[in-house]
C-alpha cells in the first residue's frame, strides 16, 4: 500500500467472493475460469483508486431456504449503493428500498408512484432478471 493511502478509506463495493481471487492474486496463482469474484488489490495498491467504470456498482445475490421457509425464506436481490431490489420467490413478493434515505430498510417503496422510483424499479427489475438468468448459465459473471 502506498504510504499516502495509509489511514484512508475506500467505499468500493467488495464482497466475500472477492477474498479468494485476492489471495490467489497475492500468491501469483491464476484465478480459475469458473471462480466468481475479483482481486481487490487494485483498490489498495494503485496510487489512485480504480474508476467506477472499472469496479462493480451492483451485485446480485440469492439466498436459499434455511430449514423451512417459515424460518428463513429464500430471497434474491439486486443491490446498489443507492437502492436495493428484493424478491422473495416463495411468496412472489417484491420490495424496493432507498438505501441513501432509508439505510435501515424500514420503508418499502415498491408501490411508490414517484416517477423516479417507478423508473428505478423498472430498470432494476430488468437488470435483476438478466443477472438471475446468468446464474444458471455457463457464462462468466464478473461485476
């Protein structure tokens, strides 16, 4: 890490799936083709942080049922720094949260008639569906 960067923070969106690629990169071992995640070392080794065009702005996740759906139901989501679109497949239920104004996710705005929210919901749902289609494919997904 550059001396000037010590004690600084970086708000890049990193995930637990980035740990293995980062460790492999440090060891000089190539990442397997099917491995998800990214080496995060450019975020702390580069003199300047990578631009947002070079780093993920969102991620898709899915969480399976744990034990039974009444305990922890399955969920899927598209998460960005400003919004989170969630889908609960066992119930066919959608939610949308404004993470900037409601970081605790207390107010579901999925039914809002505000034009900005309506457009955000439409765009995120389309992107969510596309990312979900990649999960079950042989395509490499790197965000």
